């Protein structure tokens, strides 16, 4: 089993460009999450999907949209990238959304110029 | 003040030393997680606990709910333990995790 996979691993964007970060899990988990990690700060939740067909805002949702394409896949879209979105993005999944262990993908390093 | 505070921020130890990383939080919680972030960036979950103590190999995690405090101990530390250790809590009313900034541990041979 691959666990949680993310693509791409690294991306450089110019301000105003758009892109979609892809995430997939093969553990049959119900819940999926997108986080960003910035220096000097803890991981912060951008959006989450408690179950297939639902999505909810996390702590820092502005400038992002998400799609829970099916039970396996959860994508994060930046419609108009800004330098403040330079960060490392992690996707995670868990069996449920109440306290269960989360399994993380390898991360996507995004640089917005 | 952050909801989750870790100390120390950085820790350097010699191989074989006993290591303690602390986590304090300011809200009521339903669970506390300890995670490890490898130098390459990957994050793995080490423990989830809501009371008492858990042990896995050389790692021990404890929590004191009354004092809102948890510790992660590493016995007989090894250079391969070098990583960032992250504490995260889940509040009693919400579903999301709140993360500490992490403790960078370096174990020298």
C-alpha cells in the first residue's frame, strides 16, 4: 500500500497563476485534510473532508478551494497564487474525524514568486 | 499565547542520553497526539493518548489532564532519533487538531 500520495513534490508559480495539488489515499479512510506548514508556526488546517461528499473550512481557508473527488482523492486548488501561499502543503487522512490517528503524505513544497 | 506550547524549541543530546520533550496546552482536550517529522519532511504519528501513559519501543508518552501537560521521553537516544517532534491536541468541542511548533532534536554520535 502506498498510503497517502501527493503530487507534485515541488512547484514554482508566478503570482496570479493557478494550480491544483493532488492527494490520494489507499487506506479506505473516510476523512481527509489539507495542512500548510510555515517556519515558526505549527501545521495549520486549510480544509478538511469528514466524509466523501462533504468539505469544511479549517483555520486558514482563504485563497483556497477543495474538491473531494471520491473517497480516495482530495484536491486543493489555488485559483490565483500569492507569495503568502509559499509554504509546504501536507495532505493527511484518517479513518474517521473524531480523534483518530492521521496519516500524512510526503508534502508539496510550493514557491510563489 | 498559543494553545499548544512545546519546550524546548531545540534540543541537542549525545547518543545514549535520556530525552524529555514537553507539551503544555490551554484548552480542554479529548486527545493529544505526538508526531515525528523526519529530516526529509515526512510526518508520522507516534502516539495518541487521552490519559496515562503509552510506550512503544524506546519512546514513552505521558499525559496529565489536570495539569494540561504531556511529555515525550526517549530512552537510550540514537542519532536516528534526530527529527522534529510535534505535539497536537484535539479540543473537546471540535474535530480539528491544533499543533505546536515542534521541537527540533539532534542526537550526536
